[in-house]
C-alpha cells in the first residue's frame, strides 16, 4: 500500500475529536423482541446521537466506510459473530458548512394507503 494511503487509513479516527462506534448486539429470544427490531434500534441509537450532538452545538456525521464491514476490524474490537457495527458517529466542531446535495422528491419516496 502506498505511504499516503497508509497514512489516510491510520488517521481515519482522527478526523473528529470523538468517534463513537455503535454495535448492534441482538439477542435471539424466541418470544422476545425480533432481531430485526433490535438491529433497527442500533440505527436509532446512531440517529439519536446525531440529533443530541447537533442539539448541543456540535457537528456530527454517521459513517460506516469499509471498516464497518470487515471481519478483521470486528475481531480487533472484540465483537462476537452475532454483533455488527451499525456505524461510527463522528462528533466535533464544524470548521465549515456541510455541502448540500440534490434531494429526491418526497412524492417519489412516499406512498399513501387511503382507507
Ligand atoms: C447508515 C449510514 C452509513 C453511512 N455511511 C457513510 C459512509 O460510509 N461514507 C459517507 O461518505 N457517508 C456515509 N453516510 C452518509 C453521511 O452520514 C451523510 O452525511 C448523512 O447521511 C447526512 O447527509 P445527507 O443530509 O446528505 O443525507 C452514511 C449514512 C448512514 C445513515
């Protein structure tokens, strides 16, 4: 790997003063909360963390990137086979405004089921 790429990977978690890794850790309980709902809950944790950080005056971003999907990283973090990284929440003070992007029309993303 070229040296500049090594440096890029080595400093990924230094792009913000705080990075919180959120791990989905569903428990398989036959009459309990479905695994799917437990997994969604990890996403809700991420989203709430973003909102809390933003409400507290910080900038925050939810990233996964390749290291959220790599078994070697899971091993280093001590995850079990049933656990998965839901995301890394980068939190810090914004140095510039985020770039806007084209947004899809809400009309094309939603559907109504009339009574
Ligand atoms: C589950 C999840 C994973 C994401 N992973 C990445 C990522 O790996 N790289 C990236 O550039 N953006 C990623 N994003 C998007 C950024 O967090 C994005 O800035 C955020 O969704 C807000 O931007 P938006 O308002 O344009 O959607 C991810 C978003 C979510 C919800």
